[in-house]
């Protein structure tokens, strides 16, 4: 079975193909695939299934995956499993796990791979294994000296050279407790002598380290020696931790991706660690079978290579149960971590023509890439077009990040306008960033319609990006009578003039 993160531009009709499709705008390969699929091709003999990934907050949710599914069918390919999709605004991992069960059953039926088929043993996913029979990993201790582990060859050792709190939280009437989280300014030195470069708007990927206190607590609970070196022989999902909590029925429901059961369980055990430490008699092998491998976390780079060629700057909001943000919060200057520069979308960079106007919209730590934009404009020093930054936060005394730096950019003429919305300040003229955009309509609309401005949005996809799009659509609608506002903005997105870098 071939597995693709994006549909390729060419398919071979002699194979079973499984396409896991991202949104069309996520990768230029998808654009080539769409163009190819629109053509006339004979795909008889090709058998396929499609699972679409996306976020229901996006206006084009599942449009491209459905297009791939329908075009393959129209071109003569044989669909062997119904179209499935996952929603990143919910539980996308759960969606995919549920789809896998259906997919393997469909595959088993299509190819007649019954349990009694002696010539072709069924895949383990064909028949779900009861939770109490789930196989654990095998831990084998080895007699070799411990050595630092490098996550992947693509990630290099780098040194943290600055780590400071941006604003000291203060007590503000009416400001909820969640607003008191830490926000850090982080600087990381790129490898000495390397040719690592980055562009404004790019990402930096960090491999987090677990809290030493958490690791020590688990080791003590399972009786593991922290100085011992071991290898893993096998790994398969397990609900043994749940079973040992005396919740056999809950274990089965969670294993079957029962969302109500998952929510109820999460209300008691916020983290997997909490469940592990509450379960009696758990072994190291069971812990490793029940937990997912650590994955890297990406952050927008908040600096420009022209002014900081040896370091990358990050703006990190610390989440109470965030593995990577908590790691960066406690890491001290001089700590060596593993990371890598990762390019952002081609269009999420300053235009080559410095005279093109810019409209930048961010909320919270979504401000980060625009700090890089400002730094790059300052470093390049050429005559530049207008640049308006719309920024949303809670309160000027609490989380108006980089206030002094941005005010200085306005004074220097690097920013034409700085428009800040405070959601928890009764005296603010704008509550959310879309309100600040509305109040600047006489500036924003001509920039978009007449001057060819590039519009960049960074922040949460759950509300901010969606609300900004709706607000802009209503603002431009009266000026584009031949189409509605959303159609006009969608055209800007397709042209790369309206670009989002959003999460959640």
C-alpha cells in the first residue's frame, strides 16, 4: 500500500493507493495534483481510498480531499473504502483512528482476507484486540555507556542564549486566571560555522525535553533505574494503565475512541502522567506502550536574518500542560537543545518589491512573525510601502508584547500604523483585532482594492482568523459589486496576496 501526505501528480494504475490529503493551499504539490486530476486519464485498475485532513474553521474545509476522491472515481478508479476525514478543530487523531478501523475492515472484505485465509494472514487492525490482551513493549536493558541522544539527523544541537519573561503578570480586575500565563522571549544560537539561514516568516522547530521531576516521578513509580540504558523491541497501543486504574469498562470505551469517555477521563486525569502515577503496579513497558513518542513543536521566528544572522528569536506562550513551552520556560541560558529552521509557506514572506503595502494581523504570540517583518524592513533600509500592523491582546498592562519596540518602529517610519485592540480593557476603542480593522476601514479597503496590499494573518484559526476574514469580506463587499466579499478575498488567497499562518 502506498501512503501519501498529499496526492501526487501522477498515479500508477497497478497499485492500491491510499491518499491522506491536506488542504489544497497547504502544499504546492497539491496544486500540481489538482491540475493533473482535472485532465482526461484512464485510471481503470487503480483501487483507492481517501482520508482528508483539515480544520472546520477553514472556509475550504475538505474541498480538496473530496475533489481528489470524486475525480479518481470519475476517471475510472475503484473506491474500496468510503471517503473519511479528520477535523483538527476537534480530535483529528481520534477521527483517523476511527477511520482506520473501518478502512481495514473494508480492505479485508474487498480482498477476501478472512481470518481463515491461510495464504494471507489478516492485518492486526482487522480484528480489534481486547484492551486486557493488548501487547506491551519489550524492554531490554543493555550494557553500554549512556550517551546523549540526537532526535533526528535533521536537527542540530544549538545553545539557548537568552530566556526572559516579556511581561510580569499583574493583578487586573476582571482579568481571568488564564490570562496570567507566562510569555517568554527566547534566543537560540544557530550552529557555529553552519550555513543555516532563515527568512522572515519561517518557523523554528524545537525538540522538547520532559520535566526532570516528571521523569523521576515515573521512574520511581515503576521502579526504573534512570542511569540504565535499554532498547525497545516492539510497541503497540495499550490500555493496560486504564485497566489497572480499575476502569476496565472505561478502558474499552476510550480504546474505541468514545468521545464522551475521553472527555470524562480527561476531566480526572489531565495528563497521561497523572493516570500513570495513579495506577498501581504499572511497569516501565506498560508506560511506554501507553504513551506517545515526543514530537517537535514549531514556533514562528520573531527575528530577521539580516539583523540576527547567528540567532533565531522566538516568542513563546507557556501552556500549563504544554511539554515544549514548559521546557523552554525552565531551560537556562547555556542549555543545549535540538532544533531546526523550517521554511514557512512561500507566500508568508515580505514581497520582493519593498514598495508593496503590507497589512499584518496577529493576536497574542501570533505577533511573532511580524516582529521579523519589522526587523527585515529596518535592516533593508530601502524605500518601503505603507505597513499597518493590527494586534490583539488582553490588557496594555499585562500582555501588550514588545510595546516599546513596535512604538519605536512607528516613530522610525518602519510601521505606518500600529492598531492595538485590548479585549479586557474597558477603555479600549477596539475589543478584538477585527474591530481595530473595522475602525481603520478607510485605510484598509483602498490598500486592498487599489494599491495591491499583501495581507498576512497569524494566530488561532478557531476564532481570530475566521472573524478577520468575515470582517474584511463585509468591508470590501460594497466595493466589488460583481462578486461578494468572500469571493473577492478567496481570489486574493489563491493569488498569494492574503496569506494565513494559523494553528488550532
